[in-house]
C-alpha cells in the first residue's frame, strides 16, 4: 500500500511538471512584430502586425531609439525636438506612460537595450565635455550610471552584442571614423578603422555575435554597408549603394535596401547570402519611397515600413504603409490595409490665406456690431 501511494505521488508530480512546462512554453510564444509609425508632431504610433492585420497598440510622444530583443513591448523613447530631452522607458502593453531615468548626463541620446532588457547603453555628455559611452542598470531607480569611455573623442552610436557581453560604438578622431568593440567585463577595447568623413547611421550585430553590419553615408550622400568580422577585427565585405541592414535569425542572410541615396528611385529590398555573397532581390518597383524598419519574423518572412512624400492641398504629407514579403522571394508582396496621412508643414501661401480669412471675419463682426470696417474713415 505504501509503495502504491508513493507511485501515485510520483505520477502526480510528473503530470504537474508536464502541465507546467506546457503552460510555460505556451506563454512564451514570440510577440508579434511591432512597427513604429511616426504620426506627426513628434509622436509615434505603435502597430502590432499579426496575421493579416496591423492594429494600433499605443500612441505616445517621442521617437523610439531601441526595442528590446527579448521583449519588443519594452521600448526606449526620446524627443528629438528638444536637445535637453533624455531617454525614457515605455512598456507598450501597460497602461502607464513612459518612465524617466534618474541621474543621466546633461545631454543623453542613442540609448539601446541589452538583449535581456535589464541594462541600457547610451551616449552622454555634459555641456562642457565630449560625447562618451555610458552604461546603466535599467531595473533600478537609483543612480547607478557608469561611464565606460573618457578619451575626449566624440562617440555617436552604440549597440549591445546579442549575448550581452560586448558593446560596439562609433568613435571619431578628426576625420577618421572607427568602430570600437568593448568587452564589458574587462573594458578591453578593439578598434577597427572604417573610413574618412563618413556619418554612421546604425550598427547591427548578427545573432551569432560573429559580425557587425555598419550602415553609413559619405559626405557626398552615398550610402554603404560595411560588415566587420568580430573575431578578425577587420572588414569582411562591403555593400555599395546599400542601407538599413537587418540580419536573419540564423545569421546566414543579411537583408538591406539597395540604392545609392535615400531618394534613389531604384530602392528595393534585397537579401545577401553571407556564405557565398549571392544577392536576391525580394521586391519589384515598390520601394521608390523611403524605407525603414526591416524585421525578420520567426516564420521566415520580412516586415518593413515605407513612406512617400505627397502633396495634400497646399501642404506636404507622409503616406505610410506596412509591407510583408517571404524571405525566399516567393508569394509576392503583402501590403497591410494601413495608411496614415499627417500634415507636417504649412506653406506660406496657406498661412497668408488663413490670415486673410481671419481679417475678413473680423471685418464682418465689426460691421455687425456697428464698428467701422478696417480702412474706413469714422
């Protein structure tokens, strides 16, 4: 009898473990892709792309600088209309507004998440110093900021490695531009020279930690992607007339947008096979507009955002669209039923017309109450 009870108890324990594992695996499904869409006036709308729909999740003030790879509902925001605004933390699936961090330098920008969403790296400076690299614990309300560099050479972009043990950042020494890889445990640095007089737009680590794609443009506006091999600390290959690099989850492919400038009429989404250098074009005549935010999904599809500038009456507007395409190029392009037209500027002619309408309204009101019209002699 005692043995039977022990056996029954063991069976119950095993069943509970299996049920618990099933719940955990079911609860840890990847969150659907999230696309950040500028909605005018410095605010951003966050859309969740799920199945055949793209629905609004949240709208808030500021521009996203980083999504956490472990949890894309964790976003870092910044208001770039103000030089004194600092990075803030926003949880998209929570009701509260964004949270500020304490003790940041006078000017702080380019904040990025660590892969586990627990740490943040950013570029900061005082009003009297050069921009340097900083590091902090995102989970604490206390001031625990650590300055990682202090060599008086301007820094501009920073990115965590996928395993969280290293960071990469961009450093300028005169006209020379370098990418620096730093080990966070030892603070040991390895420097790779890239070019002279170029502006670095973004850094993208491959998920296997072996390569770093650097997107930048020259003083003449020519776009280029340089891929650095981390182990050899040298340039692996260069993609001329390319921008917006994004790695596949297995690090075997690099998606990017072709085109020598952001206004190039021949911009298309392409995919490079890293092993043999073969390039496949994934879109046809769809990216004559500006293109941003390439994302690989877990089912081997690529989501991206496009916008084009159009005229609405006498003002300029952005037309936004979210697209999805198979990573192997099959099946054609899916465009979600989404459009967001926002006024971004008002022409002087419109302003003059508005002032004229206000003047006419004032004259009509003056006539109605018996006052002399403008320009009339009392």
